[in-house]
């Protein structure tokens, strides 16, 4: 991942945390529902990894949000 985009990855991760907590899910529960490893959810939330469209769409399905909502970064 390019360093210039690090802040955007972190903002995306914060949105995943926000919507996960809104659904009252743990990282493990989200990981199981999205069929990914819990450590991958952790890395996403910390902005440490890029995310494939497949995972984004699955997260949206589980969290009951649109992709736009996950990418709607707060200032």
C-alpha cells in the first residue's frame, strides 16, 4: 500500500469499527459472518491492509450498509 493513502485506509478502518460496534458485533463475530480471519478484520480496522471488493461487499452485507457509507469519511 502506498504511504500517501495510509490516512484513507485508516479512515476506512474507523468506519468498519463504527458500523461493527453499531451492530454490536465483536471482531470475531464479524470475521465469521464475513468469512474472513479475525486478524484480517483487525488489520482492516487499523488501516494496515488493502481490502478487496469481495470483502468490501461482504462487510456491507453483514453490517447492513452501502459501500458509500463505508467510504463516507468524516473530517
